[in-house]
């Protein structure tokens, strides 16, 4: 019977060992999950930073392109002033056109794409009906132009 009294003790000892092993496995699983979570967060952070850099670069390129376009529009205004008649109705119309082109060119040179988006949004908010009519007209003209191809 001496062996029989040892049997519950061995069961208890094995049970404690299993419990300890389960606790160790649980801790290791928590640690692994924490490491994976940290790696995922680091990767996501890196991807987010890269995306921000790409957006920033694209915005800078767009601003540079718009500014360059503004310079060309201002140059066109100067060309119109030089070549247009100086007197009469045609001269006044050319002068007004050149003034508007020059103002638009300066606007393009001085403002970035984000400023333009905000200005357009303000105009649409302040004059929704007029904006809708203009957009419909532009859409109609684009549709006509595309159907001719």
C-alpha cells in the first residue's frame, strides 16, 4: 500500500507541473502576441510615414507645376499687351484680357493647390446654384469635346 499513497502525490506533482507549464505557455503566448503587435505597429507606422512623405512630395510637385503655369499665364498676358492693338475696342478688350490673365497668373504663382481647393470650396458654399450651373456647362462642353473624337 505504500505505492498507493505515493500515487496521489505523483498526480498532485504532475498536476502542478502541468499547471506551471500551462502558465509558462500562456506567458510565452502573451509575449509573442505583444511582440507581433509591436512589429505590426512599427510596420504600420513606417507605412504611414512613407505615405505622408509621398503625399507631401506630390503636393510640392503640384504646387511647383501650378506656380510654373502661373508664370506662363503671366507671360501670355505680357505677349498680348505687346502684340494687341493699343487703341479701339480690340485694344481695350485685349488690355482687359491681359489684366485678367496677369491677375490669374499671379494667383497661381502665389497660392498652392490646397489654397485653391479651399477657395473653390468657399465659392461653392457661397454660391451653390451658380456653381452647379457652371459645372453643368463645363460637363456639357467636355461631353461635346469627347464625343467628337
